């Protein structure tokens, strides 16, 4: 993304990622949630926890007993335990055999419903001698999709830097989820058409829309080409990018149709929302599109019949996230919509670029085919996750291949092409979110972000400056949220908070704020969320640590001489599964440099 450009009339727009040479090298509340009383009944098991395969009820369970339990070594004890569990639930439960790992294979007999299976699972889980209980899942041979260009989609399947997407498909394909692509609109493409649902054209200024009118229900992309100097003095000419169509293809191209490419969430639907036209798009149009996509009301625009649970914004410009844009994003998230945005393509700190620096978004950096930060990608503590964005400077085929159009100005024949950019990385995460929501519709945006981070793997290559939690892993993440991970920690969403303000002295000693956690059982989750609200000019001076009840520390944020933005309003995730949940947790804050002071306004822990 480049600096926002202006028309000769001085009108300033958010720059469209599609027309930036850096982007497309090939074409140029703080209150605590009420705690669940320990005596309250456990929540029902998710469908994935009771299934042998999607849609197929489990017939057997694999039960792991803790070391020292009689059932861990005695078949007779395991058999007696299974019988007892059956009597408690009114089901016919029987011990079948011992697995090589020592776990017990337990038959479910006449359990014929999700509820009945869930009752048996809950009974085993309530036993302190049981370490885990999971369904005996059915595995099948996994064939590649028959899409003719699938071999070019290294970003989906390559072991080095691909996102491990094919292994997620047996669990979820995104069915039942709509993704709003807030971009240049959509140009007809047969490899996408079946997955396109109604969208909207939000561009009000006819000089930007170039389709002869203002807002209407037709999000068709007429082309965003422009002549030299038309978008600002010194800016060269550019052909139409068909950028929104390329983004949409990565998310949900029709798959197993013996043509073209495979979409990450090919069972999902795309709602194209047009906000970017010639030379870019206005904040006001983008704000309305975010609002409408997530089910909000926009004056003069009909109610949205395809409310999106995921919003993809592969766009941006320079500067801070404005209150206006932040308000729209926060409202969308509060309505249950996850907002995924590009970190930007300036090889700069994301703190300097909006909406990548907005709160309550998943900010995505781009990696190349070797799994390192792409040369153009923004970075920094504001980045949440990395995904394949490609780098065509090392070869065209090292870009991201997706749906396009061959027209240089207006639409011509449909085509495919390699692009690069955080614009291309972002739809990888939007597609992953669609897979997650399809697998588990109860997921909130906060839990989605937490799960993506907790299940990422370390970047195979290098990243200077910070690339978030690592490279997203689709299969591992989908499995975790669908309940099939086996013995993993489940986030309950119980929140504890402190709203007592603490002054942070300039270049002084560290200060601490405490939160007493009680009423929980066992250890903290592997994706403990720490929400922080600090007012402080030049936040790069600050170092943040989480201190566990036993004194162990977890670094949340390091000092950075290049992060000159104000305030820290962020949610961090740490693996605290080795820590007892109950006890006094502390947030430690230190200002490491002179000339700025601040205040820790509030912070919270979500288990």
C-alpha cells in the first residue's frame, strides 16, 4: 500500500491496494463476564466432539487414563469403569480393547444421537482419573482436488510455506458462511459464479465509480484503470486490476469442478462489496460497507440479506486508524463478524498504516514461498498472523495464483494470474476464518483470533520486526475449534478484569496491576488472552510482561525504537497451560526511555 493519493481537486482517498506497484508486482467492553459456577452443568459437546467424521456419529471412544489409575493397566478395571459410565448415562457402554498406547477403546452401543454420545463423553471427562476422551474418528484417503490449475497453488499445500489447507477440508469447507470482500467489486468468472451472492456498490462519487452512477445493488467491477497523473502528479498509468475478483478466488473459488483453481473455503459464499474504484476509495464508503456487511443499518441502503461472519479488507493507506473507521470495525465485531485486514506493503511498521493498525482486527503480514517475510510486507507488534502472499521478484510462479480477467481497461475474457501482496495473504486468513465458523458456529471473533494464533507454526524463514504468531496452519486450527484435538484445553470465555488506573512513570521502574482469579479448575488455557488498554505517547518505549501466580513471566511486548504510534490497545495471547488458573496474576509495565508518560487504564484476562 502506498501513500493515499489525491485527485487534482484535492480529494483524499484510501489508496486501493490493487493500483500500488508495491502491492501487485506482476501488474504494477472491559467489565468481567460473570463466572460460571462450578456446579453448573457443562456445555453440550460440539458436533465435532461426537462425530467419527463430519455428519457421522461416533460409535466408539478412545479413553486415556492417568498414570496410576487402575484402568490405565487393568482391562478388568477399564471394563468395569465403562459399565459404570453406561449406567450413569443410561447407555450401553462397553470396553472393547486396549490400544498400543495404553488407551482404552470403548464402544457406545445403542447411543444413537449427538446428545447421547455427548452425555457419555461428559461422564468420562468428569472422572479425575481420565486424562482425555476423544471419538474414534474415521480417516479416508485424501485426494487432491481435480481443479486443473491446483498444482500452481503452492500456498495451499506445500510443506515448507503452504498453509496446510487440504488437511482441513475433511472437517470443513466453509459451508454456511458468507464472506464479504470489501474491494473493487466482482467481474464475472465461471470459477467463482456459483459461490457469489448478492453484494452492493457503495461508491458514491462518480469520478471514483466510473460506472456512471452512485450507490446501487450492482457490485460489478467496470475496471479501475487510470491514465498517467490522473491519480496525482507523478503517478503513472495503470491497467485495471480486477483485484476484488483475485481476492475472492483465493477465498472461495469453486472446487472439484475440473477447471481452474481451488478455493480455501470453497463451500462458503462471497458477497462482493464495491468500495474501490479509479484511484482508490473513500473512508466513508468503506465504513458503510463494513457496517452493512455485518448486519448494521446504512441509510438509503436496503437491509443485507447475506450478513457476513467474515469481512476481508485487502486495502489501506497511511496514518493512524481514525475513530470513524475504528467505530465501524468495533461495531461489526460486536455483531459477531470477524474483520481480517492487510498489514500493508511498505516494508514498514504496521503501526503507521490503517486499517492494519486498527484494534479488533486480524492484521495479516505476507510470507514468500520460502516462508520468510515477503520483502514488501509490513511488520511489527500490531501484526497478528502471517499467511502466504507470494513474492514474484523471485519468479512469477512464486506469486499467488487466482481468478482474474484479461481486460486491460474494461472486462474481456476470464483468466487467472499470479499476484503478490498482503492483499493476497489476507484472503488466506479470511478463508480460514470461514472454515472455522463452519466447523463451529459458536466461535466469537476473539476466540477465532486466539485459535489462529495458538495453532500457528513458527515461520520457516526469517522475519525482522515481528510477523505475529507465525504462519497460519489451517488444518491444525480447524481441528482445534471443531473439538477434534483430543485432550486440548477449551477456552471458556470467563473474563477477569482490573479497571484501576496505574500511572506509568517516564523512564522509571516497572509498575504492576493485579487481578485475582478464582472459581476456575485446573490450569490456564493454551491460548490465554490478555487485553490491554494503555494511554502512552510513543508506545515503543513500553515493555509489557504477564506475571503468573507462581512468578513466571511471559513477554507480551518488547520495546521498539521504530514504533512511534500512541497507546497500546491490544489483545495478546500466551500459552499458559502450565500455570494454575486460580491465583493472583499481574501485568507489569515499564517505560524504558525518556520524554513520555502514560497510564495503564485497564486490563483483563480471558480464560
